[in-house]
C-alpha cells in the first residue's frame, strides 16, 4: 500500500518536509490546504525531484472557515477557499480533497440541526460542482471526534451527508484516531464505507505515531484490504505535550505563527524538535509496513 503524510502538523519550509518524507521511505504527501502559503510550481518541481506523489490535501478550517457558520458571507468565503485548494491539488497532480466542514475546536452550534445540515449540503455541493472540472478529483467528508467538532463525528453521519449532497465525486474520509473514539466498531465502520472511501488517515489511539498506542494495526490494514481500499494511507499524528518532569527536554527549532500554534494546540499537540519529529515519522512508516501495509 502507498503511504503518505500530511504536512500541517509541523510548520516548516515545505522542502524540509518533503526531504524528510523521501528519506524515510514515504511514497508521497497530502499537502496542507493553504494554497497561498506555497509557491506551487516550486513544490511541484521538488516533488518530481524526490520522486514523491502529491495525493491531495486537507482543508484547514481555522477561525473564519466554516461551511455551517451562521454568517452566510463566511460560508461563501469558505467555499471559495476550498475551491482554491482544489486548484492547488490538481496542479500538483493530486486527486483527493479531505473536507472538514466546520472550524476545528468549534463545539457549540449556531443554529438548529436541520439548518446547519442544509448549510453543509449547499456548500459541499458548491465545492463538488467546482471540483467536477477536474475529472479525477474526489472530495471526502471527514468525521472528527466530539471534542473537535459537534458536527459529523461518525462514519454513518458522513455517509448520510454524502448521500444528501448527491454528487458522484463526493465520498468519505476516515481517520483511525477519530474512529477509535467515536465508533462502536471501527473495523465495521471501514467496511460500511468501502464503496465511498476516498482517503484513510492514521494515528494511534493517543494520536501518537502508529505503534505507539493500542490500535491493532495489522487488523486495520487487513480490513482496508478486505474493503478493497486502493488509496493511500495518510499519516497524521500529533504528539501531545508533556509538561511534567517526565517530558523529553528539547529546544523548539521551528518558526510558527500564533495562528499555526493555535491550530496545532487545538489538536492537542505542540511544537517539537526536528530530530524527534523525524524519529517519529520514521517509526510510524516502519510500523505500518511491519503491519502489512
């Protein structure tokens, strides 16, 4: 199976990220959904130089990006932003847009459930219609756990939203970390989504690298194969901060804006050194390969 890694978890020059992934044996990348942050032709050239693929991107739903926001202007701007992500992914040769509907960390509704649902359907249809100009592009709705969003936490909810959107280029994206928290049976959730599974993200039950928690990774891999999943496995671990005397002491060696720091901390992580991040990146792919990927 092909193994990629997301880039949003560590603010650093994209060349540094890509060189690390190539050195660790990854097949490619799922680039942070920030089209205006990158010089896209340079990223494309670097991918080609390192023989890496860009499989797609994940929308970064910071404050002000939310397709179920009560402000219609913000919903429209979020759709426009997601359309830009589609353009970036196509230019880089990718075919996957992981769509996170609401601002990460927003757990209080702004309207009744029916209204928010209709806002989501309307907005995702708009993104899907825009993405249809790229024949191979697929959009996957990703459920997140209840502590990160109050909207779409389980695979069955994502499948229903997909059905209501009613576009053939829309499916679902599952993440082992979120599945472990929210699903009665994470393996059955994978099988239930089989025909519509656009992408699959991985981190262990504690959101650390695969193999550093309790998830049965050989069973996850075999279930994906049983489901006929032919897409990439996208690594997306974040390491929880340790502020106790047990912490591994080190100096930060990355520059991050306050917005980037907030986004990472909203995911229960913090900045760590390049050496430790590289060690985790290597250990994660090694464990996935040893588990049958």
